[in-house]
């Protein structure tokens, strides 16, 4: 239950910031311990989601993605991240 509250809180904070920062193309990076993407049959472990402005720019394995300088990093490496 605690993980769900963390995920919902982070999603709310990120969404609230999108309306204010979308024109400046801010970069937010979410580190996901487990990612359920809604399209594949299995979950993905240790993923990084890069969000530029209000759009997802990249989803990749944590070992293979470059995190841009100055990006806001949200660490959910101990949680499960769902779309929506």
C-alpha cells in the first residue's frame, strides 16, 4: 500500500509541474525498479523513463541510458511504475 501512495504522489507532482514547465522543455527522469508498460506480457526491471516537457522521450534499461545534466531525478527504483 505504501508503494502505491508513493507512485500516485509522484505522478501527481510530475503532472502538476507539466502545465507550468512544458514550454521550457524541462527534463524529468524516473528510475523504475519494475515497469509495467501496458503493452507487453511481462514487466521490465531497472528501467529509466526520460520525460522532456510533457512527453515521454525514452524508456530504456538503466545501464544504457544517458541522464541529461540538470534533469530532475525521481527515484522509484524500489517501486513498480504503471502507465497513467
